């Protein structure tokens, strides 16, 4: 996940507020010796903590939730519940996918996993905060190579300059407590749609909780911008994963689960994506009910 300044907006979605767990678990005070690295930046304080068993976490502030969780000797380790659900969305892109874009580097979990299972692919990872990139490379074991590169840039500006479309785009940029507002609007998502191949997929990670902008409005904006939208609940968390397609492709739960299983077999994934789809698929129309289409003009209202 990328780090962005809190916009300060306090709009509340009409949704129940529940304790956050897993990726959004309520933060606990950290013992001083658990903090391995701490650096203030223009986008908040970047903190790396020792989680035991050779695992480290990226947080925004000592009291922040875990934005990324990595195992230093295992690039396939997916420690936060949303990550396997997000990666399951690859079942909806070209089987010969060769170009990936990740908006929100965080600890490098998603691009590192992609490199393992798509060794010849071109992978671009974008983060607005150079301190996050430094921490990922120097404290979380992330390694660039000639075809996997970090770009220090605002995710929206990067998307708007894309000339060669991607097979899959992951939108995983977060501030301390919400998706940055300028990465939720119809104008931004229209640019994302132009940046993905017609047979590709856009995979968004958002929070189902009282956020600004509201969850239902974010879903509705995706729904109105793309040709098809599938929404998945992540068990035990407030994360919702969106599979947005630039084409019409309605799928029954069983069909999407079957496609996910085939992907896992072909790519030798260590997790089983079929049950994630079977248990998690939601109605996009119901998820968007009551929301408004977010635009650059109204997102702060």
C-alpha cells in the first residue's frame, strides 16, 4: 500500500462501525525494541516492526495498522488476508499476461509475488513516498530487477501518462485510514480503464467501514466506470476487493471459482483461490446501493 496524507475529510458512510481485524486490526502499542526503523516523511511516519518468526510489518506511525506483512525468506508469503483475494483477480486477465502495474508499493508483497509466478513479466510499482520505497528495499527484502522497477510518483499522475496498457493493474494505495480521495473519482478510474488492456483486469482494494469517501460511493463509481464489476469480501477483515473489467463479462460464482482454481494450478499458487470466491463474492449492485458517483468536483463534499 502507498502512503498518502490524511485528507482531513470526515464524511461517514451509512455503515456500522466495527472493530478492525487482520489487515485492519486495531493497533496496539509497540514495545520500543519491536521498532526496527522509523522515519518521518511528508506523508506520515514510516515504521518497520519486528513481528517475530522472521516477519516484519510496515506501518504508518507506531500506532498504525499493518499495511504490509512480509516474511524475509519467503517472497510468496501472503500474511494479510486481502492479498490472496486480490491476486485471485488475475484469473480474469490474459493467461499470457506480461505487464503488471501496482499502485501502492507498501512492503512489496504484491510485486514480489508476481515476480515469483510471472518471472518474465514487466512489473511497475508506484509509490508517492520515497521513504516507503527505501524501507521496502532496505528493511523488508524487496529487490528491483531490470524488469521490476519502483517509480516514485503520485499514482494518478503515473496512470494518466501510461501509453502501453497493462494486463493487470492493482490499486492498493492507502493513507493511514483511507484510500486517497483523488484515487477514487470517475476521472481517475476512467484513466485507469484506458491504461488496462481490453482483456485485462483492474483489482482494487478498499475498506468497508466508515471512510471518506464512503464505501458505497467508491463501489458505485467503479460500477459506473467499468463494463463489469465483481466485489469480494475478505473474511475476517473490512477489506473489499474489486475486480473491474473494461468489458462486459458477467460470471456466476461457480464460473469465477473455476477460473480461479485453474489459475492456481497453472501458476502453482500455494493458496486455494476457489473457496475465497465461493465464500466472498457479493452483489456489486447491492454494494453500490445508496452511493453516489464520485467526481473530482464532488469528492470532498
